[in-house]
């Protein structure tokens, strides 16, 4: 079959759906959103889970497939791979295949025959290379109306950067960010974090497949690397947006620290270790505080408890202040609930009250003594 006759490079024409394949290198297939295999069934099942395919299926079944915006395709192995428009292709394939819809747990609405006829051929625009499609795809999915998640954006930009590095006068990451409409150079931070993960995988320091939770919070890493406490612990230089991110950002002497950070962020399934950072707020800042203290970092490395490490990172004066304020508040709550106390059924409360009173008097005596010393 002559694909050049069906759809020459640089032109838009309708193409039979049977000639269209999903792009299995799609950046949207992040670690927690990757299909089980490259088969149509698994790709559609995953897109149904992560890309709100049901809404698009409903829309197309009501109005038919409207050939306004072409799919962007490239020739691979005598067929057309869809670089842009995989979600639309998945919706069409589902509407054409009831068994596939059932596997993806999608309900197929009734569809008129004239609207069903619109599913036979889809408008496509053919490019010669993936680079020819990057501007359009990048703007649409990075700062445009159908944004990818952070990991997908980083993967897309990193592939683009690698391609530019193969050229004598290729673009920099700053150029790419500008082309994508990223005025704050967020892409630089994301690509740096992706390269850290890639290095950890390549050097067998840590595999993201070993993460404890199914979900993958890429933002934990690229946000953490914006803090000096993280980069210092990893032996990395401070982010320099005037230069491209390094493919090997962490020195080999700090691979153990790199493994620690990734385990703290994502846990380890094989070692049955839960992540220390359970949520970005407040745990990422707590980890930052710990990494700023040698003593606290040592506690975290040896004990694996972020709570214990935070205590070690907190100055004694501040810890006293925090505990005393909290104790005073709790005593106020206890005082307000005193009517609920029954000495006949709660005799142990008398002993606890006596113990609290002794501790309070001891604290007050020592505070008064210290205050007297400083006033002399």
C-alpha cells in the first residue's frame, strides 16, 4: 500500500481508521498512566482511565466525528502513527468496536447511521519527522487548552532537547521553553528532575517502578530540587537557567543520597518502605527543613522517620515554646470539659490531674529560676 499516494507529506487528507495506530511513545503515558502493553486494547483501556474518554465518546456519538482539526501522523512501518490526536482516535475505535468498549468499561450511546459513517475516515496531516510536529503539539499540551501533566511535559521537552543537541546550532532549553509559551522556565526545573530520575534508573540507584504507591507525584521531585537543601544534599549545583540541564546531574559520590531522596519521596515496594513525604504540603517543606540540619538528616537516614527527624531539626528553644503553647491549649480544653468528669467512674483522672499539676509546677519553677538569672 502506497502511503505517499494516500497522504503525501505536508498535506491533509482523510485516512481510513484501519491505517491509524496509536503512538506508544506518547508523553502522556507517564509511570502511573502507562498502558499494560502497546496493543490497541491496553492503550484504549488506559486512556479511558486517565483521559476522560467517556466524555469524548458521548460527544462524538451525538454529533458524529467532525473533521476540523486534523490528527498529526507520521509513517512508521508502513502505517500511520498518530503523534497528536490519540484520545480522539481511541474514542473512534471504541465507537467502532463494542468489545473494545466493554473491555474499557465504556458505555456506548446509540448512534445514527449517518453519524456512524463519519467514523470510517479521519482527517490527518502527515509530517516527515516528529520535529515537524513539535511546535503545535508542545504549545497545545504544555500551555494550551489540553495540558499534559508535569511528567509528560518534561518528557516531551527532554526529547526535543536531545534532538536539538544533535544539531550544530540546535535550540537550548530556554529556546524550547519560549516556543512553548513557558515564560517562567518551569520546563527547565521539570527536565532537570526528569534527568535525575533517568540517571537513577540508568545507574540502577532507584527505579520508579519500585515506588510504593500506584500514583506518581513528579512535582515532589521537581519542586524539591528548587530548594538549596535538596541540591546540596545531592551534591548538585544550584539550578542555572542560562544553561541546559545536565544528563548526569548527581555526582556518583552522592548516589546513596540520591537513593535516599527518591525513597523518601516515593517509597520502595520491594523493601516495603512507605514514602516519608505523604503529601507535598506540609511534608516536602518538613523534609527540606530536615535536610538543612546535619543531625536531623542523620536521624532520617538511620531511622527513616520524618517525624523524628523534624524534632531533631527543631531548636530546643523552639521545641519548648511549641510544646508549652500546645500543653496550655489542651489544658484549656480540659478545663472547659470539666463538667464531664465523674470521680466515681474515672478515678484514674485524679492521678493524671495530680501528675499534670506536678509537671506544671516544675516547669513554672524552672522558668522562674531562669528568668531570675537573666535579670541579675
